[in-house]
């Protein structure tokens, strides 16, 4: 008896779910907005965390504002690191950018 009840219940649930598919006006589902195409803003900037790393600024470039200045980043990782402590990040950038070029690496540091 239990098995028959189980299968009957399963059949009813399946039939109800299939009839919902035939609904001419399905319930409103949240839709993702169409992704905006990447557009160049016609300028380049230096990532404040990756010394010597120039990036082309687009409408999708990660950005933060600090003390009235906009900063652009090469990745969301750099943006998050900057947002944790902007003053310390800028101090490190200033110290690294004033080193003689012979001791400074030409590539961005490895991301942990």
C-alpha cells in the first residue's frame, strides 16, 4: 500500500509540474541584465599595486576612489587589496616606484 501511495503521489507531483510548463504566462523570473560591451575610455593608467604595470582603462576596469582621486586596477584582486588599506597600499607603491630601475622587477609580482 505504501509503495502504491508513493508512486501515485509522485505521478501527481510530476503532472502538476508539467502542467506548469504549459502556462502561457509563466511567473516572472528575475533576469540578468544584458552584459554591457567593453568600451575603451581612451586612456591608460598604472595599477597602484603592480609597479610598472600599465593598463588600458575601460568601462569594466576595477576602480576605487580615495581622497578625491580615482585609482584604476589591473585586477579585482588588486582592487580588494587596495580597498583594505588604501594609505598603506599607496605608501608601498611610492616606495617601490622610487627604487632605482636596476633593482626593480619589470614584471608584476606574483599573485598568492
